[in-house]
C-alpha cells in the first residue's frame, strides 16, 4: 500500500496532500466529497477496476479528514484548495 510520505500540520501541508492525491496517486477527477472506494480506472484491457482497496481508501480518507480539520481550524476552504491544484 502506498502511504503519504509527509506530515500533515498546516495549510501548506494540506495543499501538498491534495497535490499528492491528484498527481502522484493519479486521481485526476478528485473531489473531496467522493469516497476513495468510488474511484475506478481502466486496466490495459479496458476493464474498470477499483483504484483503492478498502484498506487504502480508509487510510486516504483518514488523511483527508485530518486535512478538513486543519482547514476548519484555519478557516480555509478545502474545496477551493483542491481546485487550485
């Protein structure tokens, strides 16, 4: 399972997390309200497969929950941050 290699402490870290999800994990249609278990992609045969296992989805959703908490404390809008990535 791929894990996030950085800490999550402030808004800059939240921006870095969002960039990581979109660019490193390849979640091009990322939306903060979409469960990670809902993301699918096509394999080399064109078959749709889930991008994240249940365990991976739980892990990334936990990080995203922490990011929402940081944004709430800093009075920032995570949705706007995600749109800027």
